[in-house]
C-alpha cells in the first residue's frame, strides 16, 4: 500500500475496504466478502447468539477487524488479544478462553493447517462482521478504476469469476445437471421469461444494495469511532512516554521481530521511519562496549531460563549524546514455553546526574566539616595559651568538636541516602553552631574585662564564621527541600509577583536609590512559592552587586515563543567574566571574593533546581563592571 500511495505501482488487488483507506485510495466494486464466525471447543453448548457471549472470555488477534467488531458492539466484557490467530486457537484448544472470533474461511483453513480437530465454528451468523475485498488504485485515477470495474464485470458475466470461486470455495449446493442439460433447458425457455427474471433480479439486487449500503455505513461509522479511540489512546501513550522519558519493547520468538514504542525511538534519537529495531546488532550498538556484554548476557539468560532482568546501562544516542537508561525484560509463556520477551526502557540520565551532584556535595561538605573542625581546634589551642580563664570555653569547644566528628561519621554512612545525608547534616550541625555563637556571646558579655583585644577579635571571628555557616546550612536546607517539595501549580501574575518581591527584599534606602522597571510579563502556570524564591534570589543579587555601582538600575521583563516564556533581570553593577558563567549556578560557586560581596554561593543553585523542577532552563550573561543579565525559562502550558 505504501508503494501504491507513492506511485511505484498502479493497482493493488485483495485490499480490504475501510473508511481510513478510502481517504487514501479509490476502490473497485468488491469481488469477495469474508464473513465472521465464532469458534469454540468441540462440544461447547449454551452459545446460540451474540448475547450469549456477554459473560464469555473472547480472544481475538490484536489490531484485526475482529477486535474492532467485538469492542464496537460490546460483545463481551472479557476481551483478550494475541499477536496471531494461531496463538488464539492454541489458547482456546488448551482451555484458556471460551471462544475465538475471526473470519470463517480463514479460520477453517488455519484449523486444517494446524491439525486442530477440537475447535469448530458455530452455525451463528455475524452479519455486522464482514470484510469486502477490492482492487485499490491511486486517489483520482478514475481511468484505471473504470477499466478494472469493466474487467470485473466481464469476468463475472462470462463465468470466469464463478470458475475461480468454485476452484477455491467449491459449489454452494451439489450439482445435479451438466452444462449441456442447462443449455438445453435454457434454450426451451421463452424470451419474455428472461426479461421478467432480469427485472426481478434487478429489483432484488437494488434492495440488497440498499441493505448492504446501510450495513456498510454502520460498519464505517463503527470503524471510524474505533480508530479515533485508538488514535487518542496512542497520543496519550506517546505523551506519557515523553513526560516519563520511557518506552516499551517486545521480541516475538516465532517471528524474531522486535517492536518499539515511540518512546524508545526518542531515547535512542532515531526515527521510526528510518530505523528497523529488529536488527539486534544495531540495537545493541547504542550501548557502551562493557554494557553491550551485560545486556547480551542478560537477554540470552532470559531467553533460556525465563528469568527477568533489570539493568542500568550507559548508551550513546544516534546524535552522539551520552545517556543512562534502565532496561527491564520479562517473558510471556504459553503452555510453559516462552513465546515473547517484553519490557521497558527508561531514561535515568537526570537521576544519575543528581546522584553525581549529591556525591560531589557530600564530598564538599566533608571537606568543609574537616576544615571547620581544624579551625576550631586551632582557635582552642590559641585561647588555651592566651588565658586560663578560657578553659571553660575550651571544654565546650571540645564537646562541639566531638559532636562535629560524630556528624562526620554519620556522613560516611549515608552514601546510599544522599538527599537524607544533606538534610541530616544540615539539621544536626545547627545546634552546635548556635552553642558556639551563644558561648562566644557569653564570653564577650560576661568576661570582656578579662579578655584582651586579640582574644576579643578571636571570639568575634568565631561568631562571624558560626553565623556564616548557619546561613550556609539554611541555604542547603532550602536546596534540599526543593528536591522533595510537591509542586502545586496555578496561574501566576509574574509582573505582580516580581513587584511584591522587590518591595519585600529591598530596604527603604534601596527603594529610593534604585530605578526599577518591570515590563509587562505574561502569566504562567507554576508553583507560586517556589517561583517567588527564584525572584527573591535574582532581585537580591541585582541589588547586592549593584550597591557599589554608580548606575543603580534594574530591569525585569520577559520574552516568549510558542514553547516557553523567558524571564530576566538586568542590572548595571559589578558584572562578571562571561567565560566563567558556567560556574554561576553550581553549589558554592562564587565569582567575587567574600570581602567584596557577602554570600554562600547557594542562591543561584536554588534558582536552577527550582526551574529544572518546572521543566525550564537558567542562564546568565555579563561583563565585568558593566552589569549582568540573569534569565530563566518556563514551558508554556494551560490548566
């Protein structure tokens, strides 16, 4: 049919006429019709009409007209499908289901081919289940269509069609007269009788045509409804696969064919029209060499034993993109024999990247804990030498040091719970930090007359670092919380939200000094509390890094296209070297010294995590001492 549609051939015989194909081709008059039948195990009773099948288990071939028929007419509440009718007959014969519905002649020939004597067709008419077969030509090729119709009329009229029908299907009734006898009888009839019979035959044919036309219209309507339902289900499946970055596959043992859903083609970066998944060597070539052996070994083991497999492997797509996938394989059995292997493939690249990021975060936290512990020990040593009155403080610091060591040991046991690791460390570190800050404040308030200026400077340094680490922990908690919080989406006025955030974060002096411009921005569907945190970080950064600039101006606006809306904040402050912009959104990444601009280096990482959870992207552009522009995009969607 593809060759016919593209003009490589002129006509195609034995094409089932359907409403969908009528949109693509023109058809001759039908020259063969196959009717449906109900096949049951020999000796089955109690099935005398379609209504008797309502509570029976019906099995049909997937995608066949029989499946459309039983679903369109709600023949049964228990409908099962197989890949072939041969498989359907095998299940029926083994007692798995109650009946098989398919075309009568095809079913009878298949039973003879299989040698099954335990399955027989019922003498039950299914007038609404019929398939007409015709010649098909290209749409609009009326010249060839008329020639074919003329030819069919000739072979029907001169008896050639009847001879072919008798050869394949046999006579409808047993012949009693020879051809010579029939000619003699026909010669003895009067010509008027022939005219009367012709008129009667025409009347009967017209009635039959009207009746069959009505049946055909009903069938076409049912086909269209079924196909529309299947089209919607396929669209829904494709959308689900896109969202979940997953797909399904199957391998038929008998045909050795491999089928993929659209999601698998998407993961491997190939087109369904240009790639044949049945070429196993091409399929496995997407995997890295070591993982190719793992997958081949697992698949062979499943093929031999029926045991399932579940692997996480690395691939390189057709476009050369490295990805991680999780692939599963299961078997389908029939009478204890493996007939099909099927499974799923999920793109887990994002999860792997998050694991890598969390491992990196864990290592950085361990290093910071070690550094802070060393700093505290050094400060304790100096305080002990400077004044014996600091002994109490030293003892408290020793306790804190022990607690910090315990927290470090907890970190070493949390490799498999990376998010829990960050959360636990952040909370457990807060208490000793507050103790350090509190005791340091007590020393200043209660013992300031016994501590010299150098000692006071040490204590103030301790308090400053404790406060900075407490802020760092707060930022890490926010970063960790963002990965777990449930996103509640609603329609948000971004212009109003940005204005309210500026009013909250800007001081009275900043409101007077800064020229704020908020352009008209389109509303979006997002989580208002999380996006508010994004605006808070970006506006605070714009205020902070413009504080030493002569031009105190901030512009907030948006640009949109058919897929996404991009929001931005532009300032004229300190800016940054554009070649380091890839570091801006990493955890603890800073492009300015702390004595220039305070900060923990976590704020932009929080922005990136929030926008990623919304399915968007972040970026920045800037020049040193000329300002910077930070932007984030959100996909356009409707609720």
